[in-house]
C-alpha cells in the first residue's frame, strides 16, 4: 500500500464514523412551467451593501456576523447558511471558502453530502404512505420481514424514532476498511446488525441511534409502494418541489459538481477526492445517501413545515418526542428541541468531511439550513444560535 494511501486509511480509522392516524395531505403536483419550491427570490446577503438601510439589512448583518464568527472560531475553511424569516422571506449568506486551498466561495446552490438528513426524506415518504392508509405506524416489521429477530415487536414508529433496539450495522464495521469500502445490499447491512444482537428493548423510551432502522424503512417503502426507495423519494419529494440540485450519492457525483469534503491532519488537509472509495455509497442508502444544497434543503424543510409534504397534523406527530438517547430527544424522522421557548424539529447529518443540518419552529415560518464540508465543522450550534437570534428579533419588532 502506498504511503499516502496508508496515511488516509489511518486518518479514517480515528475519525468519527458516519451517522450519519393522520389527516391525509394531497400529493404535491406542479403545474407545467412552475416549481413548488421555487426560491429564486432568496436574498443573497453578500450582495447587500454594508451599513445599508435596505429592508433586510439588519437580518443580513446578523447572519453574516454569525457566519464570520463561526468560521473563525471553528477554524474551518467556510460555511453556508440560509434562513427563512418570520415573514417568509429567505436570506442566505456564506463565510470563507469551499476549499482550504482555493478562493471559490460557497453559494446557495453548491451541492454537498447531507448524510443523515436523508432520514427525514425517508420519513416523509413513510408518513405519506401512512396518510394514504397504505401502512400504519403500529405495523410491525414482521408484516414484511417475518424472519427479522424481534420483528413481531418492532413497529414502524420505533424504526422512525430509533427506539427499536436494533444495533447499528456501522458499529460492526469497526476499523475493517474492507467493510467500509465494499458494496452492500440493504439486506446484508441488516444481517450485519442482527449478528451483533439487540442493543435495547423494542419500544423503550431509551433511543439507540441506528442507521439499521432506516435501511429497514427503505425496504418497507419498496414493499408497500412497489418501487425503489429512490424512485419514491424522487417522485414524491424531489420532482414536485423542483429540487434541481438534490440527488443520490453515486460514483459519478464528483464529476457532477459535488464539492469534496476535507479532513485536517498534522500535515494539512486531505480531500475526499483522495479516498472516493470511503465510505461506499451503499453503506448509507435510505439512512444517509443523498446530496443537496442549502437552497434545496430550505425548499424541502419549508415545504415540510408548511404542510405541503405531509399535513400539519402529521408533522405534529413527527415532532413529538418518543425516545431519548445521546443527549437528544427523538421524534419520527428527526430530533425534537425547544429553541427560545418554541417547539423545534430538525435533523443533522454527518459523514466523512461533511456536516448538514436543518431546523424549524412549528407553527411559524422560521427555518434554518446549513452546510459545511470540513470534518471539524459544526453546523448545529450556529444554526440553533441563528434561530434564537431571529426569534429574538421577531419578538423585539412586535
């Protein structure tokens, strides 16, 4: 093995591994020539003159100051964030660059890996099927997979909320580089988790975050809908919302404009282009195998909170805490958090060299989406800080 490749493998070994009865909502349809999620009116805060008195100057100043502070404090190349304000206006801004070696800045349409934010896309498809009475949150896994251990006790609700007690197949990979880089079928991933045995009781209030839950959900979607998981995500979410830059992780994505992620070492930065084989795309699938932009994530999250993907009643069910684990409250397809006294729902995603996050406030227009492409980056804390800032501004303006 070449010295540089060995260095890459050693770095990867010590890194955080990837986490990564409702009212029916009519299926989204898009008229010819229109887009349900058109955010062409997004305000680019970089283009706002400093110290200007334009309508959203104060909001933009707050955003850019926060991003500049975070990039400097975290000592990372750059970050991008979009915010939907209380009046529905979307602003976005950046700080720094997409590469530690160049001068190219992030923009609202820069595609990046979103890792476990994929889980919310999967959860939305499941909840749409629930609304269409094609399955129930109380259906058990044994309905479709009778050989699954504890399958007669594990429900769809438990899979969505990480309260199934299933082990995370990625935890079984350890430092076995062959496991991380080979191609897997979803069934093989589930078998890996089953070999490890359960990590908790099905239905416990203690959540054990596990990608296995969402691999099974992906297979359930395919059984119920009669199409591939990717087809259902594309036809139910991506196309209706006009998410032009949202797709699935694949070997050719580097040639399609997806930016590389970076890992900081004692000798400088490593680019994910130097190890495109790690981790193999099949190790994520319905649990973390998507690519998007801060703009597309804003369109997706806004549609979710506006009742366009599932009904508001269904979103309220998703945003109820079902279990607690890892210091977080888990709902169905995301985490539940109180932000400045308001009820929030969101999801983060982490994979080698990338972090993504969205969070919104129920029964309001406030939504934040953010991306970084550096292993050491944190988008959750600054996103919540931004949400708190804009909630405060909203209160002060009344």
